[in-house]
C-alpha cells in the first residue's frame, strides 16, 4: 500500500495566476512589437497617459521585461505541471516515508524507515499568522533529516511540517500514514542522492552566466567613455550567474549534510 500527500491544487492555480501579468508584461515589451504589425506597447501607452517620455526601443526596461518573461514563464510551466501531474510532498509505504524537497527545492528526496519514527500526529503550529495545521513526526535520530527543513521546523526534537497548503487534512494524513505503516512490504531500496546532480547543474549555470558576462565585457566595453553600447544585458547575465551560485551552494550544503550528518548535532 502506498499513501501519497499532495499540495493543494489551489496553490498551483494561484502561482499560475500570478505568472500571467509577468508573462504579459515581458512579451508585451520584447516580442509583440516585433511580431504584430502596428502594435503599440502597453508601456508606451502608460507613458503617454502619464505625460512622460516614452521609453526607447532598446532602453533598460527591456532587461526587466526579459526577467519578467523568464520568471513568469517558469512559474506558468511549474503551475501547469503541478496541476496536471503533481509531485507528492511525501510518500509512505510499509517500509517508511519518503519526503520530497524537505531540504529545499533542489534537495531531492529523504527516506526515513519506520523503525526510526516513534510518533506521527496532527498538531497546530503557532507562528506570526496564528495557528497553522501541521504534521508532527518524532524521530529516533534526527541527524538523517535536514537541520532547516523546507516547509517546516524543528520543535522540541520533532519535525513539524506546515500543512495549510496540503490537499489533505493532517488528521487524515496521520490515518493514512498509520495504515501504510501497518502494511507488510519488502524494504525499499535506497535511492541515490541527487545532490551531486544539483551541484553539477549549479556549476553549469554559473559557468554559462560567467561566460555571458565575459562576452559582454569584451564586446560592450562599458569602461569606455562614451560606452560602446547599452549595458542592460549585464542584468540577465548576472542573474543567471547568481542563480548558478545559489544552486551550487545548495548542492554543497546537501552533500555536507548527507556525508557529515554526525558532526551537525541535534537540531534545536
């Protein structure tokens, strides 16, 4: 018997709804004036209504439009994927519980056998927004789990996961987990950690961003007076490099926690 807990479909729908204005603004500036004949940019109409000078065809707003289009498209694709084929937050069977993205969005999965779980129950977590329904998992050895769990926190030695965005009530989740634990299944094979793949992806993205920065420095030469060209392409290039650095750091952190968990100690 497999029991899965998914994120609420409303959450994915809201993310997709929030991506719409970002995608429209980005494509309004970058694509539509070049594709649709006689199309007037929305940003130009706003400038005319406000009595301001219209931005130039290659002004700095195009860098922000590129950022909006990229982020909005990524949010829209993720929202569509989550509504069509959602990834479970956790999966339980007769051998244990598998948590997805417990160490962060790039951390992969964490497997916890039932013999290392002492108590699973539903609680109310008090935070700045008031009482939040949550799932509490008390474990025998907490060093297997990340010290800063994504979507939860450590409370008195127990892992407490916020369930306000889940599709199921924590009380129903507890019943499902207990039923899965009672099922007799063969032990699950350990999955290969994905941290090294995350680290490789981060290094590749950082290398691409650094290559773009070097290329732009070589061709635009912004230190010249007057500069040879517009400097706005440096913004998306630096964002790509920064994203690669963040993913690389996340990969190193996950590898450290997996290989040297004994040196981290008990979470507070």
